[in-house]
């Protein structure tokens, strides 16, 4: 595809059921993210130069025209680019407004979810979004990933301080908005499965406590770490140095989140950026039944799909 036609198509458009809500998910094609998180190969699918306002708005129109007959069937609309949909340098303001105008046709919308880095989730930007949607819940989705400062800042190169996140959660509290945070399961090379599980649980505890202080509803989106092809992590770790988490670890973290009273969604796909050998499917003892149970839990948020897999005697 030439760059001109690429500029008029989103990177991804799909539907899913997210914790009981039908969700239209769109990732728009914009200039690539300027951050360089070590594990991320996503910006490789974005443009190296600017995508014009006209082209971005054309992508938005393409999605809404295609889904026009079904728009009233969605209760959630999740959108972003590969980076931050509130970054004015990459996601033109007029196009954001256009997107919110078109989303007004989603008459059953309950949740409008915008994916961004915390830098861009400023009070004025969020007030602007709030003023342009009738969705009762505005959700801001952020990739905080791990509460461990060394892992987050040095290993993953996220460049997101706790202070920044804490400031933005306070803003969400002031505006009555919801936070979804990605939480990585086993965020670093060299970690054992037990360490990876413990770290993800510690991150959920930190986020739950922070959101609790500011009256912010929290959704946890678990991302089992995988080595994305083309990422810095793939180039700088040797085979065997890093082993993806087991499906059992992901299950254990999901159960821990449920026991904390948190809505938890498990990312069980590697966005076509890793093959089977490089994610949990390649681990010895991989149990597809456990993955199926987690998929049902994703769809419904109902933990009864998980309880049959708890060890006998474990609290339910
Ligand atoms: S994880 Fe997000 S912020 Fe980091 S490089 Fe990838 S797209 Fe950019």
C-alpha cells in the first residue's frame, strides 16, 4: 500500500465485548509515537511523517460510515493511535472534535475510552473531551505497567514517573473520570513466574490505593509481557534470558484483582507482534482451557468462569 492510501486507513478497527459492553475499538494511523519504550514495537506501524487533519478525519469518517448501521449496538467506544490520542502534534485537535461529533451517533454509548500517555491527560484537554460527549463514563487508558520505578523507568523505559501519574489521577478524580491502566505481568527479563505475579499484584494494589484516594474508578488491563519482534527488548536480550509468563500466572493475577474488587481484563493476544513461541502459548504446560476461561471472564467480568480452576480449598 502506498503512503497516501495508508494515511487514510486506521491501523486497526475491531469489535469485542469488554467486561459486558460491546466495544468498538479503533486505532488511528498518525505520526508515530516519539517515546521509545523498550518492549514496544507498535510505532513501527505508524507514519514517519505527519498525517494531515484531512486524512485523519477521513479515517474517522471511514469507520463511522462502515459501522453506521450498527452504531447503536455499542456501549463502549475505545479509540487511540499508537501513542496518545490527546497529543495535539500527532492527533489534530479538529480531528478529535470530529471523532467526538461522529461518536454522538452511538446512542447507547456508556463509556468513551481514550488512550493516551499521562503527559497529555491535562485538565483542559479532558474538559474539552467531556464537553463533547454524552457518554456517562469518560475513561482514560494509560500504560503505567508496573509500580516498580526501576523496572518502569530503566528496564521498560516508560518515562512515566509516579508523581506524574498521581497528578493525573487527581485530575481524573476532580473530573469524575475513570482510569484504565495497563499492568504488565512479568515486566522484566530474568524474573521468575512468581516474581512476575507478585509484581503485577503489587501494581494493582498501588493503583487501587491511588485511585481510592481520589475517588477514581479503576479498570485493570493485564498485559502478559511478550517479546515483540523488532523491539529494543528483542534486540538486547538473548534467547532464554527472558521467558514469557505462564497462563497460570496470568490467571493468578486476574484472580487476585477480582478478589480486590477490581474489574480486570486480560490481554491474551500479542497484536500479531510476537509468534506463539514468544508468548505464554509457548510455555510448557500451556493449558488452553485456562485461556478460554479468561476469555469468558473478559467478556462478562463474571468470576464464575474462573472459580472452577481454583485449587480445592482456595477461597471463592
Ligand atoms: S508503549 Fe506507548 S508510549 Fe511507549 S513507545 Fe509504545 S506506543 Fe509509545
